[in-house]
C-alpha cells in the first residue's frame, strides 16, 4: 500500500517540519504542502526552495489531511487552541515535540472530543542548524520516531502517521508518554542540562580564559550540546521537569558518592571509583558497537556493582 | 640552533612516549632511543616498528641524555625511586603526566639533590588508542605542552625540554603546578568524571536497555570520554583529587541551583535557566570559533549573570 496525502500542513517550517515535507515529496507521497509560520523571511525561503507549495493561515491548515505541528513545544498549547475550532472532521493532527506528557495534555485540553484525531509523536533526529533552509529529505532515514498514543487515540490515525514516518524512512517505536519522557530525560535532557551547566560555570570563573585556552578534544565533544538553542532547551527542561528532576536527583546523589570516594581516597574508595569508571567504559564501548555495527547491547548485569 | 639528543630513554613506550620518539627521529634530533617497559610484546612491537632502537633496563635508562617518563602517573613514584640512584650527573629527566603537583612531589622525594634535573611537563595530546603501535610522529604538532617548572628546576634543563617539545611540533606554555592542576581539573578531569558517572548511573537503572536504545548523537558526543581507560582515569582522579573536588563541589552547587529552578518553575526561575543556557551557548560557540578558526575568545563579561 502506498501512502498518498492530498494536503499536508506544516506548522513551523523549520528543520523538522521542512525535512518531513521534502521526504514525503521525494517519495511522491504528498499532493500539496502548505506552511504556517511566524517569520515571513523563513516562509519565503521555504517557498523558494520548494519545501512548501503555499503559505497558509492556521485556520486553512486546520482543514488539511494531516497537520504536522513542528513548532517548539512551548508554542504548542496556543497552536492547538487556535487550530481546534477549525479542525476538519477527517483531519489528523500530529506533532514533533521532544516531550510528550505536556504536549498530550495540551492537545487533550484544546481538542476535547476531537482529541482522538491527535497522534503524539517524536522524531529522533536533528542537526545543529535551524530554519527551512536547513531541511533535507533524508533527515529521518534509519532514525527512530516514537509514537506515544493515548487510550483515546484513533487506531486509523496512528496507522496513517506510522505510514507517513515510515515513508520518510523512519523506524516506528511505540511507548507511553510517561516512558518516553523518562527515557529522553535520561539520555537527552539531562546531558544537555549538564553540558550547559558546566560551560556556564567555567565561563563565570575567574580563570575562565585559561580554562578555554587549554580545553581540548574531550571537552569539545562533551560540551558540543551546550551550543544548542537556549530557548528550545529551556522549554524542554521546563516541560519535562518532573522526569528531568528525577534523573537529576539520582545524578546528584551519584556525584555525592564520588565526592565521598575522592575525600576518603582509601583503597575501598579508589576501588569504587575504578569500578564505576569500568562499568561506564564497558557500557559505553558496547553501546558504540551497537550504534556503529548494530551489535546487540549486552545485559550489563554481569558487571559487579560494589559502589 | 638545532637540537641533537645523543640518547633518549623512553620509560613507558606507549602512544605518548612512542610518538615523541618518532617525532624526534623524523626531525633527526635524536641519535639513539632506548625503551623501558613492562610488556615484552609491546617492546617487541616498538622495536619492529622502529619506535625504539633498543630495549633497556631502568638503570641503563638513567644514564641517557634525556629520560622521558611516559608511564601512567600512579607508576611514577616507583619509577623515579628506581631511577634516582643511577641518574647521570648531566641527565635530564622529564615526564608526560596529566597531573603535576603529585608528580613534582614524587620527583622531589625521589631525586633529592638531583631534583633540579627534573622538568615537570604535560603534553596535551592523545587519541583513544594505546601502545607503541598507536604512536605517530605528528601527534604533538600544533598541540600545547605545559611545563610546570619548580623554583629549583635548572633553567638549562627547562630550555632543553622546551626545545625537545618544540622540535616535536608543540607550543610551549608555562604555568605553576597548582594552576595546571586547577585548569585540567576543570576542563578535563571533571568532564571525564561526569561522563563516567552518567553512563554508569544509566547502565545501572532498571530501564537501561531503553535508555541505550534511544540515545542519539548528543549522548554519543557527551559520553565519548566515558569510553576511556578506567585505570588511567582512576589514577588521574585520585592524583588530582584536591583540585577535582573543588570543581566538583562548585558543579554540584550549580546543579542544586538548577534543581531549585526546575522545582519552582516560576517566571524568574525559568528566566534563570534560560540565562544560564544562553551564557553557556554563547561561550561554547565563541570557543568553537577559537578552536576552529583561531578567533580570540571574547571576555565573556558582557553576559549578565542573574542566576
């Protein structure tokens, strides 16, 4: 079965929204793409580059076959509220937000009886660039898209959104919004917070010039994510703050352990430091083989935990 | 003036020691390189690859013109103690350790009156590979080598070690051992501890399989340094624990602030999160231009600190 969407509306024609449009156009899976955005300059670029076929209002977009909301998560409640009164009876709406419990709650509040038409989703892809001009058709190929359907979500809507992302090249994974937010707090939101916090701390210290002068490739990789958008990461941190604080609390406890081990530096403490580093190194090397060669992750249970 | 070392002894013929030998050979700055090591297999490889010209004992090495101790820092006290009674009157000894206060203290204790012959140094270079077979002649080109001379260190010895590293292509920087250990605690030792701690924490959680399954490129870069050698980083963490704990304490306080901001999530708190992320992002982007294009780092004082 080949997917064919007559009209796709993209709300927020940036890297994510624009790339989905280009991917579906590449596979002839869409008739017409209309775009909604706040920056006329960006919309003009999107038109010029063929990322969208026309500019539309939210009211017009609400009648499309599929409406993809790809704005920052903090704007979604307002976008949903403006779309809701005009939403077509057969329109399907989905999103690309990095957090899912808050987005689902906002959609539920805005759409009411039409909430089953909404499919919460999160394509796990991105680059450091933004805007329609950064979009490219293969962004989602072999990447994961997570769909966090709610109990009310229409099975037909889920199926269509699944097909849409598969057409764009993505692998579909399903989990609850709670599970999603926990996973991404752990592997994305917390690392971003940690990198931002470290760079800000060092930049504010009296010897910051020396620090940045001698920082080398390890620091470069560790802090690369601290170059990200402050607004976007503020929104994500706040939107997912319950799950993020849970991971942050566990991490602060872990650092407290390290501080105690370093303070004592007796043989047991030194052994505990080495054991933690060894488990981490073993896990990280196994994960590298997983992402590079597709080797399965080992269970990680064989490593003794004596910390 | 062209540098010419008759005999160079390398204690620990790994990536760092081997690469220095190859760099000096490439520039015809050394007559004969002798190597000391614990692994016969590694020494055989070093001989086969021409990284060293002969295998030697510590007693023989102690008579060389320059003795470069490139073992892990935890082994240096023992190496110094074994070299000391045999150290040639005109031999110069230097090291490549990642921490400097502890190495200097060990050298002072071992060498006594001969301590002025010891030049504490730290070449800032490396790859993820180890052993003589990983060595290459250009490892130090355009990289920094920090010399942390003590009050007693012989100016002639400093000059010779400076020339040696310059011949290998390195830029020489000078600072005190205290300054050195603070700088590298901040930009290297703390980031390593943080990356190891995060990966170990996530690997030990009930949902670790999901975490590693959905982790993406941001996580990959952030945790790359957690693949490093557990023994080496244990040794560095313990050797530099005073400076490391100071940075860790500041960082834990910073994370405490973030936890309070996330708990409150009132407009002031959200603004504080964004401000911190923005300062970090601004500093990180400026630093990227510094390392990529050599642009000077801005003073970073113009960014308001309201956190």
